[in-house]
C-alpha cells in the first residue's frame, strides 16, 4: 500500500490518452435527457419530483419518486410481442437510455464502429421479473399449504382443492408467465438486447459492485478503450426499487434517511432514489477524428478497496481516501491545486461525510480558502445506488461543458465542515466556472464509494470548443493544452524494461525486470500466469477429486435431492409447462456447513449468506491455502477479485418471495372456495399456513443486505482474506466466468492490478431455475450429452471455480508454480438473437483471441468446448470451429471435449469448469475424455477441422520443443461469446 505522503511534483507520471464523453442520457423522475438533467442540477430551486423527494416531500420514508410512469415503446427496438411481457422493467428503461445516449451523440446519423463497440451495464439488487418468477414458483408451495390448512380447518376436500386452484389462477394472472421469462429476467440480457438493437459486436457484460457499480463499469470501459480492445463503449447504469426489501435492508443498516443532506456531519443517511443514465465513451483522438461533440474528457478512473472483515460498510479511512485521490491525480498528471470542483460521495452518513471531507481537506491543504467547490448530486436525486457514478459523472461533464459551477442546496444553511481557512466551500448559487490559473483547462474530480468498501476516483477535464482551435494547427490532444501543470510523455519503450530469458518460445520476452506502474496496453498480449486454481463442482469438493472424476469417465449427474426439487409440486416428466420441470437430474452439490477455518465469521452471519457466497468462500480457502505452492507475494500489491455470477442471488429472490407471500393472507381469506369457513376457521387456516411456510425472512437484520448482493461474493473474498483488491461481480450469461477472466487479464496487462482472482459460481440446481429453463425447452430429458446424436439439452449443475492470476514475468521472478498461461481472450456479441447461437459471432471471438497471440489455430491441440448439448448449439459451435481451426493443415486432429458431460451446465460457473479441466489436463499431460456419448451427431462436420471427440483419456503429446496449447469457449444467452487461449509453461517445476 502506498504511503500517504504529500503529493510531490516529481512523482507524477504521464497519464494514458484521455477518454472523451461524447454522449449522455439521463432518465430520472421528472427528467428526460441531458438538457433537463442540467437544468435539475444547475438551478438553485429546481421543481422536479426527484428533488422534492430528496427534501422530504416524497411518497414515503426515505423513498423518492420512481420511474414507473416513464413510457417506452419497446417495438422500436425490434422486440417481439411474445417477449415484451417477460422483460424486466429495467431492460426497457436501459434500452431507452441507450437510444437517447446514442441520439445525443448524433447517431444513427454518425455511425459507430459497430464491430468494436462494447456495451457495459450496471444494476444492483435484482430485477422485478426475477422476483415475479420466484414468487410464481414459490406460490405453488403456498397454494399446497393453503389446501392442507383448509382441510385441517374444516373445509371439505373439494373446497380445499378449489381454494388452492383459485389461488394459483389468481397469482398466474397477477404475475404473468411466459417461456421467455428466464431470458427476460437476466441482468446480462440488458447489454445483449442493446447490442442486438444497435448491431454492436463488441463485448457485452453486466456488472455489480453495490453503489460503486457504475464507477466500476466506467473504469472497465476506459480500460478497454485505452487497451485498444474497443473503439467505443456504451455504459448504461440504472437503479430501481424493484421491491420494498431493498429499502428495508438498507434501513436495517442505518443508511436510510427522510431528507437528503449529503454533507450533514450528523446525518443519518440518504434518500433512496431511482434513475437510469448512460455515457458514450471514445478515445479522445478517435472522438476528435470523428468530429464528435465532447462534453469532457476522463484523464483517470481509479478504484481502490479497503478490505475489512465483518459486515459490509463504507470505508472510514481518511488516509486511504486521500491516497486514492492522490494516486489518481498522479496517474492523470494533474496536481491537486489544479482542481476547482469536487463531486463528492455525500452519503449523508455522519462518519462517512467526516472521513470524505477530512481526506479532501488534507489533499488540498495549502490551497486558498474556499478555492475548491464541492457538491453532490444526491441533494437533487437522493442516492441512486448502482446509477450513482453515472449520475455524478454526467453532472460534472455537463458543468464542464457549460462552464458553470453547480449550486448545492445545503449552502443555504451553515455547514459544520466549513471551518475557518478550509479550501473547501459549498457553492450557494450557480456561477461561472473560471479557467484555471494561466488559462489552464477547467478540471474536476469525482469521488465514489460503496458499502462493500470500494473507493472510486475520476479526474475530468474540459474540452475546448472547436472554435477555440486555430485553423490548420490540428487538435490539441496533447499539444499546448496540458499547461505547465502537466508533465511530458515518456517514450512507451522506456516504461517497462523487458529482457529475453532462457525459455521456450516467444513468451520469454515478457520476463519483466521491473513491473513498476507504467502503462502497458492489454493488446500487447503479455501472457498471464495461472499460479493457483481451485474448484468445487457437484460432489467433487476440490480440484483433485474433480480431475479424478473426469479421468475416470464417470458422470457426476444424478437425481437432485427432494429438498432441492419437490417432485410432488414441480416435477412433471415429458411435458413443457410454466410451473413444472420435466427433469429431476442435475449436478447438485452440498454446501459447506461452516465457514473456512481461520475466518472470523459468526454462525448467524454465515447463515444469512447466499449459498453462492458460502461456496465461493470455501473454494477461495483452497485457492489461498497457506500450503499452496505460490508464496505470499502472489497476493501482494493491488489486486482485483472478479467473480462471474447471476446478479440476482437466490437469497434475495427467496426473501422477496417470502415477504410477498405474507401479503397474500388477505387474498386467501377472501377466496370464494373458503366462504363456508367461519372467521375463526380462516384465522386458524392462515396461522397454519404461516407455520408451515416458515417465518418471513429476517429482513430487519443488517446482514440481510450483505447476503443479497452479487458483488458481495467478491467483496467477501477480498474482505475476509484481507486482500487489497477491488471486488466485482460480472454477469455475461453462461460466459460469466470467462468474462471475469477477461477483466482480470485486462487489469493485469494494464497494470491496474498486480494480482487477480477470477472465476465463477452458480447454484443452478434449484426449483425456480429448473422450472424456468424447462418452460423454454432448454433442459435435457435425461442427461447432458454434448455432440451426441441424441443430445436434447443441458442438465443444470452447481459449482464454483477460481483462479489466481499474475503477470508472467512477476510469477517467474518470484518462483511461483505456473499451471498455465493465458495467452489471449477474444469476446464478441452476435447482435442477432438472444437464444439462437450464431456461427459468425463465435468466429469473431475466436479470431480476436488469435489476434493477440503469435501462434496459429493449427498449433492448438485441445478445445474445451462450450458443448451446450443441443443439436443446434453443437452444430453451430463445430461450424464456427471449422471456420477458424480448419483453415490450415493440422499435424493431428483437434481434440474436443466438454466438462458439461460430467458436471452439467453450471451457468455462470461453466467457463471456470472448462478452464479448470483444461489446466488440470495440461498439468497431467492427458487429453480428457467425454462421457454420456454414444453416437456422434452426424450433422457435426468434424472432418472439416479435422477434429475428434473421445470417450477415453489419452496421452497429450506435442511436437519436439512445442508447448501444449488449448482453447476454452463459453457462449451465453444474448449472443455473448468468449474464447480463451491457454499455453503450457515449460520452464517451471511440476
């Protein structure tokens, strides 16, 4: 960790190319578009629904008005009517925000580079369709209990049955139901729908990091742009109160207040707001070339984490807040005295407010009294949580564009932090934003923080209007624009000295002598070493038992326990239904009963965690075991923990369903079939139902929120293991694990991280998911059989896989055991169908992976395929493989396999299962077999590669002096495609 010493002038290094904000969308209560948003944040007394609620005139305790009244025509996005009713409301709002943002940037009149445009979205705490689907499935159990209780209360069997059926019909009418419900509820469907609507073929992923979500999304977009992985990035972040549980859980932590006072030192919290916003980003040089209007430029976007064990809470470290800001300014080559405005977190929580303002005062110590204006958009919107970063960045970008300092409402009354002589001030009125000293550009910073402990900091700079550039002198991207307070750029070749070491192949050139902080483009393709791995899938609780099962060729799929799938309620073999699963097979796992040894987690807190959180903690304990072959240096420095998962966790869905079921009691009492019961009998009936259903989830406990956050999985790993690592959740449907790996590789190559933990986790064996997937006909009626002529779908599986990654040179230097090298990661979106796979999209991902390496597809020996186990999916995948891997003669056929034949489809964890199997096969020098394979599907053109699918393990042999090479594919709903290239390390011990 860096010290908190004063920021010295000689310590600055030159920042990478700025990123331009060329489009803004703003959807908030009473606000549509950047013009109305600027009016909201710039007027002293704006009269909007959002601002009224922020000051105590809203609909309820700590709640601002919402976005329910905003109308959006989904037909304009080409969405079939059959799917529209299954869409989460957030999907619709984000589609509209994307459209408005692109229109604000001049599109479609000014086309975007669709092949290289990424879509990154951020949401938090589940979506309404997830809750409705969970309630619909849970309602079957509730109706059964009503029938049983009615019989016990004195109703005859016919009346009791009619009451249950009446209740089911009523709930089906209220909650709706469609085969498309599973797709319509997913967070990762949002960026996929945007990509499909606007034909973007870049990366598409959804992220969650609590209230740092949109800051993390912007940081990811900036990294992609600077690394040359994309040419444009659309970031869309939104927050709705999808259920009362969200506000209740926040209130249990003491974070909800009736009035929004961002800088109140004695404040009790924030008003919870709603909003959806979007930013369109490009590299500055690209935006200038394209003639875009540029609102402002991002000079730096940094994230830092304060890892503290125990219940989640925001960082109170003044020193860490100050050093995070100082490091960000240093990376941007901007001195603190050049900052004129700071957009603060302004949480309204007393301790957090004091920590933030003390850190700012220390950072700007020596500046003239009142020379730094501060503000927080929470005084207008309340806290829009996952959207908070985009709301803040948009405000500052618009202020720089209009060259006006926005006012803060709290300035109308005395503020405790405005002590005599402080450089900070609250502007009471909107006023001109003067240029910096000696005509330097106007500059501002944006601070963010999350309740999981993450800190965020951005440095923004104005962009001069076109008329300010003398004709014929070009655009001042870095010419005469930086002023005397920015230092010159060092030649890129001098930033990271490299030397060739004895070794095998061109990877040797990446042995780094000095891994300092200089920027290296991710597109440079520096190998990333896997120095540890761990996994827990089905009944294989560690990597060794996982490999033993694979080596033996015995599938781990079987009937799921009755506690997972109540067969009387949910199992109906042979029929498609909105309320039943036609299979009872799965790769089920039994979760750890207690936290890993050495962690100070109370039994009550552990019980409040989601199952995915508990499983990930157990796998992380294996990954970071004290007797692991890697040393302590493997997790030293700054890191990243990126975990692929469903962004709506089971615990949250269940808690919402249980709380909603309590609201049904009045409805049950009024069922026509129960009219023959007396009031006393009805009361007895409801009491019995309540007892059998179990008590409602303890929504008043502070730990509830922690167990409902998908980003809480990664945050638990960082906090409980004391890792200086930013925690992120990522959802890219079934490709989530490889999307997380891609983020980790990018962070390591760009040197924003020194180590990374990446992987995925999901518990797909549950009644809700099995019912929803059966409704769409996705599940196999028997077992997963990838590439088989009888393949009829996938079987769900539970699992988690995690990998510890470092730069190759660092791992070599420290003598780590290197289990394999990640050489390339390619990603794409089909931009066609949400469900049907596409040869072209999969081919793009493969080609992009090979563009990062120095070997041809013919040098790859083994492909760990997605292997979805459907006739269409398998055929499309092999056709894409033939296009890329069949272009040149091969010395031997490409071996193809899939872990799904052993463990089922683990959804978000699927890529980690495939990578785990590949790395273990590489370690054992054995090509892994497939199981459940009887007859190869004759529609698979394996000869075009050529390739083979084996059912027996075989030695993995290579040519003289050649490392073993493999590829791993994951393809997800929404047309999301990832392809990873893995290479054996031949210089280390085994």
